[in-house]
C-alpha cells in the first residue's frame, strides 16, 4: 500500500541532503553508506527499490573494499 511521508531537505557543505523517515529506511534495509539510483523527470524524483529489500549497492562494495 502506498504511503506518504514528509521529508526534509537540509545541507552538508555544498551538498543538499534528503532525510528519509526511519520506517522507510528500515523497510528497505538501508544503512549508512548505501548508494541508491535516483531518476529525475518532469513528474518528480523516483528511487526504485524492491518491496522489503533494496536494490542499493553498498559504498564499500562499489569501491572494491
């Protein structure tokens, strides 16, 4: 079932950060350092993740560590 969450855009240095709600992070098994694909079009922002598991790659694995 789709849900709606209000998120916060903040900054760190010269970057902007979107803060995800804890239920979203937990529901997709996200952890600090994960990298996600993000698609942007005229309709909005889309981050494709499977139900209950994420398609993210961990930053350590993408750096060959």
